[in-house]
């Protein structure tokens, strides 16, 4: 899934845009932030109207090929997907692909392959490929971004964790569970060390790991530690887990 918070980073370079478009940029960022907050709160439907407004504003003000328009497109596509409106998400993801390809290539050429902005562009493209189930295209981008992020930003940097999450999800989708497992566990441990065991992101990570082990078990793999992450998450969140 493409992260709304990551899209906000894509828009950061335009925060100091000059007149006459500075006001439009600020309005656009406010709309994206409003959509992101709704998603963070789990209210996906509430995120759709501001995301739709952001796309209309970006198209009208900056044109269809501007990075701000691109960020708005992917934001709306993601929220559609989260809301179960995949048929509306797919065309937007498809429209974003060539623009993301151009952005990633331009950033690589201008800034170099190890620049943080290049890594963000690469991961953004990989995430959209993932949303379109183009796993063979997404995997090498996630792998390159992860290796470079580890070396330049460090193993605990948020951008590194985004790449770990993405690559783990690709491996899981391809039933390459042995390769996915250490990545899921690394991401969970990193967030636990940085945020504490009771942080919502850590609790969410426990559910993710539990779901991963369940899907692995469904393919005749022993359940291993499936139950333990579920019990830990339930205990720390104070909520019961209703298992199917």
C-alpha cells in the first residue's frame, strides 16, 4: 500500500513555492494533510472528498504532469483502494506510473542514485507497481532502495523501514515466505526499539506479523509463532482479537 505520509514527503520541496502559485500549493498541502489525517484515524470515506479536491486543484493549477499533481493522484488512488473502491483506484495508479518513472529517472540523473529524494521516488514507483500487482517490477526497486537506505540513512530510518515493509509484502505476495519473515521481524523490532512496545505502530506491526504467519500456515507451513504476536497485540492494546 502506498503510504499517504510518504506522499506528503514528495510534496515537501514545493512548500516554499513562490507567488502566484504559493497559495495554491499551501491549499493543496492542507487538503492532502486532511486526507492523510482521515486515513490515519481509519475513516477512509472522510478522506476521499479532500483527496478529490486536491487532484482537481493540482490539475487546474499545475497541470497533469507536475509532481504535486502526481502526489495528489496517488493519494486519492490509495484512499480509494483502502475504501474498497479498487475499480476507481486502478486508473489513477495507471496514470501515475509513467509520471513516477520520469520522476525517478530525472532524480537519479540529477541527484544521483543515493540521494534521499531519489530513494523516495524509487519507493513511490515500487509502491504503485505493487498496488497494480506488478511484483516483478516492484521487487528490484524495493531491493535497491533498501540496500541504499541501509547504507546512507541507517537501518532504523523511516525511509529504510518503508522499503523493508514493501519488500516483505512483495515476498509474501509471491509466497516467498522464507525471505519475507526476517524482513517482517526486522521492521517490528526496529519500531519496538524506537517507539516502545505499546506504541500503536508497534501494535499494528504485531497484527501484521500474526497475519503473515497465518497466511504462511495456510500453505502447509507450521504456524510457528502465530499465536504469540496475536496474544501480545491483544494484551497491549486491551482489545480482543476475533480470529476467523
